[in-house]
């Protein structure tokens, strides 16, 4: 599967962005999809993950109540709605995938994912 994240940009603190990740292939509905981010000089960080059906999600604590992950399997797309953005949310955001349907807390580990695409840059100004 090929993945392409989009929707990043420059936004002021307190603002919102919606990231999208388009996937190729006919089996998108069989993939767990995640969002990770990496800020300059920092390690890659888990943000959120969603099961293949969309029924189960996990978030990093800093994203709970502000970010929402969702997916549209008919459009082969996963989304990350980000509200109340903070300068510390500034990073390149990636949407990896793994060919399993059931998600667990183990999917907070980036090594679980087999497919990665190019990221999209989010910059939050103070």
C-alpha cells in the first residue's frame, strides 16, 4: 500500500487543521492506520491509531480531547482532526499502516507498522 499525507500548514496556536492520508490499493479496509509525528531533533512520537473498521482508537495523552482520528474506507482515507493546536504540536506528521484489522496498545510502537509514506508538515505559531 502507498500512503500520502496532506493537509499540513501554518496555523496559530488555538487553531485547527485536518490532516488526510490517502492510501492506494483495494484492501485499505483491512489495515490498521496510525498517525505519528516527528519534531526537529526529537524522536518519532505516536499520536493516534485506528482499527481497520474504525471502531477502536488509541491516542497519546497529549492528544486526548484535542485530536480525533477517523477513517472513510470507501475513500481509502484516514483523517486526523486537530483542534486547540499548541506550538509543541509542530512536527512532520506521518500516517503508517499495518496489514492487520485489530488494533491494540502495541500499535503505539512505530516498529509495528510496515508501510510508511511521506509526511506533512504542521507548524503552530505562538
